[in-house]
């Protein structure tokens, strides 16, 4: 039986336990992978919390994602699922259409959106122009860059939407019928029957969303790279494209990548990763401990 | 008032016209929203396709419709970038990774679901915790380790961890294994089969849909993976998988948007094709993740 | 049946693994040298490969493989991962502080001594940016300098008779040359002042204002010089004249810098600050375009700066961990000192020759536009960026600061610059301390 668990036990120690212990060790050193680690004590942490000009921005951006992207995706997916549940015809076709973008590889989807939202040559601003609206600069504007990423994120809610749809369709009919007898209108039915019944699934989606927000990297990296025009960087001198424009897309994992794999300050990057570990752990702990309070137990209505 | 016999047919009253009309209007509004949303969801695909068929100058202007249709863009893409090489690398990662993942995750999930041992629940909690922590947490020391092993620049650092089980797949499979009635397993055990044989003959056959879903998800995940391959093969174009190559596409010979969009479409296509071929497995797998408990 | 499937799958997996391993197997025979260079656009890589092919033919004991499109990030990644090529080359010197300071690129002094190469055969400016704290780990492989390109036809239409020499002339000309569409968006831009656009980076404009980055001890002094504030305020005023959003939108619609849709080549930019290599691109891609070249206009208060320019250049060296160091050095020696090789590269790339001997070579095809840049390179007041231990992060931080400023402005630019200085110093300290060895030439 130990044999059954052995692959995972080995994997866990090598790819999970060991790195975390090692990361703490490396975070107390200056290490650039060329010379042996040099002990610096808490210097990395001191730089992290007081001197790094970009850490504050990176933390704020990541928190923005948790506060804006996650609820937006959950609410949007829920809204579409509810509408689909009500629809009588064409549900299969609609479901496929809404699910398909979730399959698109993140790199491809981001590339597509950077082009579509190009303020000068993209179709979206061209369309808005025809309607007489002067479109924003999307990925070129620090105020609009994160909302553009949110729009990209909303395009890909197919996964969550399908789960919500299944859960909504699973709500026992008799609950609706007794609510109807009690004279409840659609909003009351939604608030007191549907939502409580699917609350475990909503919690699941929120947890998943928060976890993804804390590791958000690919879309930010690709969007910043392409939008800054540094994609043709082979001959280009400046590599200041991460976080383009003006650090508005500089999320914590992106900053970690920059310090660890662009500047090769592995000691400092380890310090950043230790902080991320602590924060993620606390966040998941908070959610798990409170899940009982937020989730309505199946069976008890109202 | 006379009592209505229980067996009498239930008479459905016709609802008043106002209620019927209101419900009809609501249904129309609902449908309209859905149609509008569907158009919004499809629009990006259409824009990308149209741009992929434009000439370079048209892609740089605010035109909607290509004129003429540059079908040869799709051929030019192959001439500009080594898509074949990239595809081979992606397949290497996906196939080797998925196989290893299945071989290692199934026994672990089974042990967590069915075998009784002390600390089983603790272990499951640890699996869940491992699922929730960002990969960036462990990435620096692991990179150092792979660098010392001289494997940075290849895809092995992303393939090999899959051979030791994957928390998400273990979770999914465990959920499914829990639903297998104990009787089937007991029947096999009574027949004298050891646990390994029970697993490989009875359980796997029963769990085919779940395993197919896990394999599909794993393939999809490895196909779309970007961060770890970027880290390990970013500086070695020979080993770039499709996603890395696509992200660097524009820096190859300063290629323009039209070819980039064509390449984007080509990279999106396999996943969408696989979806249509294996729809059932997809939907089942997705709902499996939402299974309560 | 199941066993057969599993066995087959395992066999496929093992087979794939073996196949990929075999592909990487080494062959015996002449030593294979891999050379990494940054060139990739237009005819540039072709030109370098031509030189490499000549060396290959002349030396039967080595075969060269040239890989183009290399960036500093790729170089550092390969060295740290332990699988570097034999020869590496970078387009700029920003990371020399890291390369030489950490030993990522080998110290070349022993090699130069053995081959009797003295630093006196190279121009003085190039010697500064190829060493750090006295350790020389790179040699220059052609140099770059920057000036002003202007569209002669557009100049004639706007009745401008000579290229601007001062910043105020530049501003006036830029405004005269700008054309707008009926809806207010920009059609032709006289000069795109946005930092981060094409070759617009702080250090090149700083050269025109005589603004320095560090003092002799290596501390950042942007807040202590009036030049930085004057320069940034001028740039912001020009940005505001165009409208920041208008410029961003205009830029987003331009083609890539090194493509045939380059903004200057397609006539959408009347003037552009660019490097000397653009002469080659223009000749190859739009030979009919009428244009002129001149040094970059300078601060009105410092007219004697006119004629100078920012200097940097491609550098080449030997990475730590390469396998065939002696043969690799022989190649580097050839590429950096052989007059014929340098002449071919100069003619093909239109980059500035990096030895005094090759600069006088008869093989170089004379070209009036290119002469402008040779003169700029030889001007005694031309200078380059400081070499810092924090490498590219140093210049990137300044650039990000300026990009924030050009978009949002600032209530107290002096105070902000002083804060930037302390951030730069902290960054250098975090990276390991030190500077290029006493100020910038």
C-alpha cells in the first residue's frame, strides 16, 4: 500500500517539501547561480519590505485581481448559467459557444485580444469609432490595462459557467414549487432557493479564482510583452517591458519572475516566494475555515 | 365541496393572458441576452480569423474585411516559424507527461479513496493544500536543482514532475473512486486478487470515463502550459513548445500582425478540434470537478 | 488487452525519450563552435553569417554554427544553466557590470596578452564599456552611435532648409512637420518624443543635455543636476503639445521598428532618432526614400555639445562554462581585430568599425550618410552609459520613471528625482555594489 502512495510521496518531498525548505534558506542568501550562495541574513527581506520600488505596486495589482477579477468572473459565469438554465431552446449550442473560448490557450487568447484591442488598428476601437465613441487605449493605458485583462478573463469563464449550469439544473424542483406556493417572485426564488443550494459550487469557484489570481502570470507577461512593442526585441535595447504600461500589469508572480529569472537574484526571488507562500497559505486557511459559515448545508432550506 | 378522488386527472388551468404574455416577454428577453452574449463570445474568433487573412498593410489599418483574402498566410506561417518543431516539442511534453501522470496518480488516488490506513485524511488534506499553493512558491530552488543537473534548456524539468502524481488529478480520481461500490472490490478481493490487480483490472475498467477526463485535462493543461516551459526552455528555441514559440512569434524576422493572428488560429485549432471529438469526456470531467464532497 | 496497451504506451514513451536523447548526441570530427549573436533583422544576420562562413572555410579544424536573435536574457540564462555556447555577443553594454563582475564572461586579459593584443588598437570609448572594475570580459565588435534622420521631401514641403541643431529648433521643426487627420488624430508626426518608442531611451537624450547618471563614486545624481529636469520638462511639453493619448494611439498603429513598415521608412515620421545601422536598412528596403542624417540637436545652453552623440555597441566575449575556450578565443580574436572581417561587417551592417585600423580600411565603401555617424563617433564629447552592478535594471528604473512622468507629470520633479537616486543606489547595493570604475568618459 505504501507502494501505491510512493510516487506521490517521493514527488511531494522532492517537488514540494524540499523546495519550500530550500526557498527559506536561499532567501537568507545572495545567490546568482554563478558563485556559491553568500549569507546576507535578513537583507533581502529588508529590501523587499522597505526599499524595492516595485513591490508595493505588485502587491496592489495582485490584490486588485482578487478583488475585481474573481468576483467579475464568478458573477458573469453565474449570470450566464442562470440565463441558460431558463432557456428552452438551443441550450446545447449556447453552451458550446460559451465554453469554447475557455479552451483557447491563454497565450493565443492574449495575443488575439492585444490585437483586437489595439487602439489604432483594432476592430473594437474601429467599431466604437463608427458609433461615435472614442475608444480607450486598452492595453496601452495604465488605467485600462487591468480592465482589459478582466475582459480577457471574462471571455474564458466557460469552465466555471458549465459547473454553475450543472449545479443550477440540479436544484430539486420541489424547492421551487414550494417557494412558488408561498408566493415568491423570481428574485426571491433566486435569493432563497437557488443561491443557497448552489453555494458550495460558488465557494469552489471563488476559491479556484483566488488561487489563480495569486499565480496570475501568463496573460500579464504576454500582454505586456506584445503591447509594449518590445516583441521585436532581438535588436532592441530596452527590456523594460514587464508590467507595461507603467507597471500597471506588474503582478506579484511577474515581479518574482523578473527578479529571479531576468536579474538572476535568486536569493531575493526566494524571499519574494516565501512571502507569497505565507500569504497564499493564510488566504486558503481563511477560506477553508470560514467555508462552513458561508456554505449552506444541503437539505436545510431557508 | 366534493372531495376530488386521488386518481382523477389533474386539470391544468390556463394562466391568464397577462401572465402568459409576461412570461413570453421574459423568455424573449432572456434569449436576446443570450444571443447578444453569444455574439460577443464569438466575435474575437471572427476578428482573429479575418485578420489572419489580411495582408500586412491591411492588418495595420482599421479595416474589418480583408480584400483580397490572403489564404497563403497560413502557408507563410510555416515558412516563417518552425511550427513542426514546436509541435513535436509540445507533443513530447504532453504525451510523456500525461502517461506518467496517469500511471502515478491512479494508484495514489485509489489508496486515498479506498484503502484504510492511518493518516489517510491528513494526507488528503495535504494533497488539497498542495493544490492551492502557487507554483512560484517552489520555482526558484527547483530551477537551481535542475540547473545543477544540466537539464535547464530541455523540457525534462516540466515533464518529470508529472511522473510523481499530480494533486488535481489525484483529487478528481479520488472523488470518482469513492463512488465505486465496495461490493465490486470485495468480490475481486474474495477471488484472491491482490490490491494491485484489483486496481488494474476492476477499478480502472470501471473508472474509464474519469480516467479519460483526467487524461484529456492533462493533455489540455500541458498543451496550454506557459510559465514552466518559459522558465526552462525560454533561452533554447530548439526546445520551444507551441505556446512559447507563439509568444515569441513576432520577434522572428519582425513578423507582422496578420501572420501572428494566423499562427494564433493554428495554435488554437487542435484543442477545439479535440473538444468536438471528445465532448462527452470534457463535460463529464468538468462536472466531476464540481461534485460536492 | 489492457496490459498490451500499457506496455505499448510505455514502449512509446521510452522510445520517444531515447529518440530525443539521441538527437542531442555529439559527433566526432572538427570542433563545433556555437556563436550567439543578436542580429536577426533584414540582411544583418546574413552579413554576419557570411563572415563566419569565410572563417569556417579558412579553418578546417572548426565548424561554426551561428544563432541569431539572442538577447541578454538568453545569454545569462544559458550561462547560469550551465549550457552556454562557445562565443556570446550582446547588442549593448548594459549588463557588462554583471558579466564581468560575476565572472559570467571570462576575463580576457590573459588571452589578449597571449595573442599580443593591446587595448590601444580600440577606440577609447569602447574600452570603457567592455570592462567593469578593472576586469575586462568583453571586446567591442563594431560600435553604434545615434543621430537624427530626417525625411528630405517632408522638409522641403515644410520649407525647412537645414536640420535642427538645438532643442528649440528641433521642437519648432517637429511642430511644423506634424500633420493631423480631420478627426484630430495624428497622421504624420514630426518627432515622436515618447520615451520607450523605437530607440527613444533616456540615455540618448541625456547625451544631448550633458546629463550624467553617476558621480565618481558611483552614486546616482539625477536629482542633483538641473540638466535632467530641464530635459524632462522639455520632453513633457512636447508630449503635451501632441497630446499623450494621441501619441500612444499613433504609435500603436506603426509597424515594428525593424520591419519594412518602420514608421520612418513609411513616411509617417518626419524625423527620428536612430542608430547608424538604419542607413543599411534604408538602402535595402526603401532605396527611393530621400532622407538626410545629422547629429542629434542639443541643449540650447550647451551648443558645443553639437556633433557628439551616444555611443554603445555590440560586445563579444567567452562565456563561463564553454568547452572549447582556446578555439573560441581564436574566433573572437579574428572577429574583433581582423581588418577584412570588420570591413565586411561595416559595409553590410553599416555599424561603426571598432578598431582604428579597420576604420581606415580601403575596403569600406564610402557613404555620405554613414560618414555623419563616423564623425559623431569620433567626437571627443560623445559618451556612453555607466556600467553598473545592477545591469539593465539600472537603466530600466530610470526609463520607467520617465515613462510615468511623461504620462502623469509631477508636482515636484526635483524631489522625485532625488527619490529615484536613492532607489537606484539601493538597487545597486542589493545587486552587489560598485560601478564601472570611476565615472563615465
